[in-house]
């Protein structure tokens, strides 16, 4: 025989709500009167009465792997290069590369690669050193007599 359950009734009987006034938990079953919380099937999870909830008060943690390994590419159109040459910001005889454009503050200093796109026309014969170039930009540069050196 077990000695644990010697004190008669150990388990408490479940309170049945909504069983008349005399039970003490009749009519509204201890839910108060009206309102969202008195209805069945309602749970307002993480709602703190308009106060900024805990999950929004805490700071974000961790890292996003996509942003971590993303390479920042500066994009330059031929028309933009031509406008800089016309303004005499860039000399057409110079070798145009990412370091020159960074030095002249024409592209963001955090850019790691340079891509030349073919929008617009180029009149001058220029030398470009770039990481990436579009086919149309390559054609236009060769047509104007310029040279393109691709970095590996």
C-alpha cells in the first residue's frame, strides 16, 4: 500500500462555472461584464494596453548573412562619364578607374567594384579600367576608339 495518499482527498474537485447564483461562479462565470475579454475564443497575446510591447522594446540581435557578404558595386553610365569630361572634372587622357572616381568623390567611397553601363553616347576616346561592363557599353567604347581593361 502507498503511503503518499493517506490524507483522504488530495485531488481538488474542478470548479464548474456558470451553474447558478448559489455556486458563486454563476451567470458571467467570473469574467466580469461585457467587453472583449468576457467573450469566448479571445486571447490578446502580447497586447499590453497600448504600451510598447516587450517584443518591440527589445533590440534586434543577430546578423543577416546576405548583407554581410554583399559586394557594393558602383554603377556609372557612359553619358555620366561624358558629362564629367565636358565639365572637365575628368580628363579624357586619364585612365578612368574606381580609385580615380573615389578620389574625385564621383562614386561612394565604400564601393568595392565598378560597373560601366551603356546609356548615352561617348564622344571622346577614353581608357577605362573596370570590374564589370555591359555589352552595349563595350561596343560604344570600342566604336569611339577607347580601350577597356577588365580586372579579374
